[in-house]
C-alpha cells in the first residue's frame, strides 16, 4: 500500500511538472497571438489566455468521462479548480507582484459581474435538472438528470460572453509592433502545448482514481483537491507571470475568464458527450455556495481602492485552506454537513 501510494504520488508530481511546462509554452504562444491579432489586454486575458489555460479542466471532464466513466471526478475537478482560481491564484499573483495588484472598473464591473451571472446560470441549470428530471433517491438527497438540452443553457450564455468580448475588440487600436511575430509558429506552439497538457491531465486523473482506491476514499475528494490544483497550474502560471511583468489586468482577467469557461463550457461538455448525467443537487448547491462566497470575497477586496494588497492575498489563501479542511473532514466522515457527499 505504501509503495503504491508513493508511486502514484510521484506520478501526480510528474503530471504537475508536465502541466507546468505545457503552460509555459501556452503563455508564450497566447501572448504572441493576442499581440498579433491586436486584442486588448482584458480580452487577451479573459478569452484567449483563459480558454487555453482552461484546456486541462476541459480535458479532465472529457477523459474522466470517456476513458474512466468518472464524470463526478471531472465535475469535482472543475468546481475545485474554480475555487482554487478565485482564492489562490489572485493571492499568489498579489504576493509575487512588487506593488499591490491593481484592478479597474472594466474588470470589476464587466468581468466580475458576468462571472457572477455564470455561477447563477449553472446553479439554475442544476435546479432545472432536479425540478424537471427528478430521480428517486433516499430522503435528504436531491438528484436530477441533466440532459443535452439543459447543457445548452450555459453554452448559450458563453456564446453571449464571446459576443461581448468581440465588441471590445472593435473599439481597440493597438500600438504594439507585430512585425517580429510569426503567427504559424505561435499557433504551432499553442497546439503543441495543448497536447502536452493533455498528457499531464490524463496522468493526474489516473493518480486521483488510484488514490481513492488505495485509501478507500471517493475519487471526488481527490478530484476537488489534487486534480483541481494540478489542472489550475496553467492558470496560476499565466497569472503570476503577467503580474510579475506588471500586467495585473490580464492576470486577473485570466482568472475570471478561465472560471467562466470552466463553468459554462467544461461541465456541459461532459453532458454533451454522455447524453445525460445525474446531478447530485444536495452536493452541488453547497459547493456552488462556497464558490459564490469566495467570489464575493475576492471582488470585495478588488473593489476596495481597486487593489489587492498582501494581507488580502493572505486572507484568500487562508480561506482556501479552510475549504480543503472542510472537504477532507466531509469525505473522511468526521463531519456530516453535506449528508449526501460521496
């Protein structure tokens, strides 16, 4: 047992390293393409970089569903990644930045508000599954079937989000020199980075399943912690690099854009693949509530003087540690605040 645990711990570490390397290539290629196509910083962070750095989360849902039949693990990784992104990545970027991490009104009032709408729409979609497609379960547990039709609701909202970002590009005039950028090379690096990230994700998913089997714990626990943190490496790497380069807006927009993509595209993608899946609303509601609280905390910090200072960054990290403690105690049966948690 100990040898197996050490083996799969090593696999998880190697997978994280692969993700780190892939995210390095991703950061360089996405920045080059954004400059070449003359995209404003907030669009670069919220759309181009965000979609690329969210590829691990999308791959987690697809691979865990198709290859391993573990849709719940994929969803756990998405929600865990979203909470990690909201609490840890801004904090890490704020701590490595020489000055307090700055925000602006576009970030707070456009990206942040759309993100809150995204969380609300996903909760509503889960509610529709429980209301219109209920499934019999034991008392105290609410189950519903989410089909392809319901999965279209968050996808349509993401289409509207792309439309809004497109409108911003229409009013933007770039003053950057693009003569030294080879778009074919950048696209090649981007595709290569996604392939590398895909390998890392598969190794992480396998390690999460093995951890659950070896320790007799649900894969849900490892999905919401180990896989979630591992798949967030590209987001973290990109945001930290942008903060170090003195580009806080792109750094923060990447976090929000990644979460919007995770919630509105990655989770529905799993449903589109399977055709329908059972949503445990008794688990989803508390976790989405935790995500909402973390989101409100971050936006409160960002709106105060339009900066994120060091003590606020430390407070965000502390809240994430509390979340991990809560999940650990729940999954090991120490507490029972979510009775239907696997």
